C-alpha cells in the first residue's frame, strides 16, 4: 500500500512541475509602441522619414522607421518562450508593407520586412523608404539608447544622425 501512495505522490509532483523554474517573461528592454508625426506644411521642402513618418518599436529590441506618415499597425506578444510582433507600415499610396519580428530571448532574433529576412545581431534600427512604389530597407547598428521610448522624438533623433539623414534624403 505504501508503494502505491509513493507512486501516486511522485506522479502528482511530476505533473505539477515542482522542479520546474517559474515561467518568466523575457524582457525587450522597454515599452512597445507606434508613433506617427508630420511637421511639414504643404509646399514645404520637408524630408519624408525625418519631418514626417511613422515608426514601430519593441523596447530596445528593434525600431522600424518609415518615411510615410500614414501610420503603422502592429501587435506583439511575449512570454517565457520568446517575443513576437507583426504588423504593417502603410505607404503614401496606401499599400501595406508587412513585417514580423521574433526573438527567443529579447536580445537576438530576426525581422522580416516585405518578405526579406534580417538578423537583429547586425543592427536593430530599420529605416524603410516606400516612395516610388518600391520598398528600400537599411539596417543600422546605430546606438539609439538616447531615444526615450516613453515619448520618442524621431525627428530630433534623426537630425543628430548622419546615416538616417542620408538614407531618407537620398530616398526622396
């Protein structure tokens, strides 16, 4: 009878996972969000991507920054098995440019933009130009730790970064 009780107790302990560590969500280093801005007036010589644009960010894991002020739609989930986010950028001519990010640990992973895969180890800032009916992506290893994710000012950040200015300036 004792062996039956011991076997039942062992099965119950195994099923409840008393030896497993608790499920802890991974950290992506801050909040996720979207932003759209337009500082240009009609007839201004504005630069799409700097003076107007939209972005999606997932903490410090990645930023996807577009030259279109028509917005970004995205959703994300995170847990002990990793982080995923997907959505799209809406271009000036109302096309949708899809993206999907996955990270097993909040530090590494991949991002697919418009069917092209990028490794987050090569950089976590993605500039996306959509004018002229084609999608151009530039992946940068830029240090954007100075960007306040609670209320980011992408325009001010761009004005202090030559690579961002060059990419969006040439994509006009």
